[in-house]
C-alpha cells in the first residue's frame, strides 16, 4: 500500500497533495508559454480554496510565492511579482533575550526590583529620599491589592533591604501612608458622628 509517510513531503500541507502534484507537473512542461498558462490555472484553483481573499492583491502575491515554495523554487515562470528565493524564506530566527537580573521577591515584579537597583546606586539626596518613600508606598499598595490584608511598614522596609542587597536602610522615623489611603477598594468608611450632619433631626420641644 502507498502511505503518506512514504510519499514526498508536502511543503505547504494546507493545499493538499493534489495541488502539489499540479505544481510538479507544470514544472516539467517544456514550453514556457504553456507553462505560464497552466500555472495561472493552478493559482486560480488555489484561490478558490479561499474565495473571500482571491481578489485581494496581497493574497495574489502570496499565491505566486506559494507556487515557488511548492516547487522547491525550481519552477521557471513569468510571475507578475518579484520571484522569491529560498534564502529569503530561510532567515534565521532572532531570539529575544530574557532579562538575567534575578528578582529577589517575585510578587513585587521586575519593575520594582529595577527601581530599587537604581535608587541603591544613587547618592544621598533629597530626591533619593522622596523617590524611596514613593516606592515604599507603591510596594505597600501592591501588597494590599493582591493579598487583601493589612501589612506593617516594617515588612516593606525589610523587603526593600533584601531587594537592595542591604544597600538601602530605611530610617526609623519614616512612616508610610495608611492602607486605606493607598487603596480605596479596601478602605473602610468612617462611622458618622451623631449630631454632625446637616440632616440630623432636632430634639422635639417640650410642650409648655
């Protein structure tokens, strides 16, 4: 029996083996005019497989390129588009390098780690102290947002020291914003004080 595993590998399996056989047959035609006529008929059949795209110019260009691919770039035809080469479809894959810097405490994310690294390298200044305070408040907000629980300032300060490799030491007198000021979703509305509102009812007057 003739199994697909024993047949020629299909360069573009989405077209099926019949289309590949048509292209192979057209490649063997000696007369150039007849070869061009037959390949246009094959491309028309290929376009019928996607009728909603066959009149789009870019799609036509793609069909002619696919003919060259299926023939292993051996077919000699007069294409209305630039004839592609095998090298143009075998360009090397450029991989995107992953960041190699480790994140010491992962739930804060890489951006926080990078900001801490920048602050740790900067010299002592008022801008550095303000940036550090803003970052610490942001870290506290992240913690409250994702953990849905309160956290004390000492935990944030300790995490900053760990993530900075002990290069940043938070002064003891620094206080961060309250959790409900950082994240309004977790804030608890203060209880109303009786007698302080405009709409409070007045005490009834005693009858004389």
